[in-house]
C-alpha cells in the first residue's frame, strides 16, 4: 500500500523582482522550495506561481497557503495591487489560489507578514513591536501582543511615507511615488539610493552613510514618539547588508532626540533576508488570527 503523504503548508513571497515558494511541515521545517523571477505579465506570473506551488507540494495535500506581497492589499475582497508590479491590479489572488488548490489562503502586505514571522517564528515578542523593512522600498508594521495593528477599514499604515529632513544637503525637494516630497522611502530606500548615487551601496562613502543614518534616525524617532514601541526590528536587504555603516548615526539621533518616551531597543531581523517568506509560512499556519 502506498504511503499517505502528510499535508504541507505553503508560503509564497511575491516580490517585484523575484518570487519564492516554500513547503513546510507544521513545525515549521522547510521541505522544498522553488524560486523564479517575477514575470511582468500577470498571466505568466499566476502560471509560474501555480506551477511552483504544485512543485513544492510534491503530491501532498496542501493544508493552507500564505502569501506575502507588496501593497496595497484589500483583505476583505482578497485582492492585491502591488505598486511595483504594474500589471497586477485588483487581482483576486486569494480566491484564485483557494479554488485552485482547494484550501484556505491568507494574504498580507509583505511587511505585515514579516512582522508576524519575527514575533511567532523568530521569538521576538517585545510589545509593542515595530518591524521596518529597508529594501527596494521602505515599509513597516506594528504588533501588540501578537496582533497586527490595522488602520481604518483595515488599511495598512505606511511608515515609509512619513516626511523627514533631507540630510544630503541639497535644497531640491525629492518627489515620492506617493505624491509627497521627502518621504523616508524617497530618500533612503534602495531604489532612492541607487538613483541618487548611481553606484552600488558598497561603494558609498562614510559621509554618505552618515547622512543615510541620520535620515533613517529621524524616521525611527518619529515612529518611537508616535507608537512608543519597546523594540524596532530592521529587516530587508539594505538592513541585512549595510547596517554596520548607518546604525551608529541612527543610534545617535535616537539618543539625542527621543526624550518623551523610552528609547526603543533597535535590532536586526533574526530571520534575516527571508523574513517576508517566513511571514507567508506564518500566515499559512494561521498565526496572528
């Protein structure tokens, strides 16, 4: 008699550049994974996503699927419209995956998913907890006692779109994709730094990193005063690879300018570069309901 395969949980992190899909057991221990470059075309993206989920499931029944993706996400309708994927607009991804694989599907903005992963899988359970991703863009999430904070109508707070001082010394306001000027994302996200300096981050000078750290420090100072978190966790590629260059300036700003609330602890993601992927697994496992 053929052995019955145990059900698996599948997490998918859909980014503007690449997509990663992982199957896990309930522990969760990784069983199989597959990655691919995210296609520009919606139809190709859905086809490759479906194929990757089938591949990592490897014939086992899928108990649940979790998806982390760039916002905005309409949780009530289960639709996604990631800003960095221009052809993905009002895509009913939750219904598509639930019907295709006959299982529950949960979808969250990638920073929300990453915050859940830090709390439930990384064991970082200081409360309130702010997770901020520093990557191609900048976004964040707030968790209190294991629950995500949600704005009006379930909207996702946009921590990367606060206006901060431009420490680079030029007087020209820097436009942001959101329509405002001098947003944190418009100044020190990976995309913003690449546009400003026209070189890889590894080639930036000490003075450049000092400016970046001060700008980020002002952003974290605003977050500290608004939310009074016990800890702020920094994740994403920029934090993972460049934090030693800018963290001293960040700490200096927090020490100098946070007086009315306790200065939050500041740390890097314990899950590293794939926090949002593990956030998708946390969603599949039902954490944070």
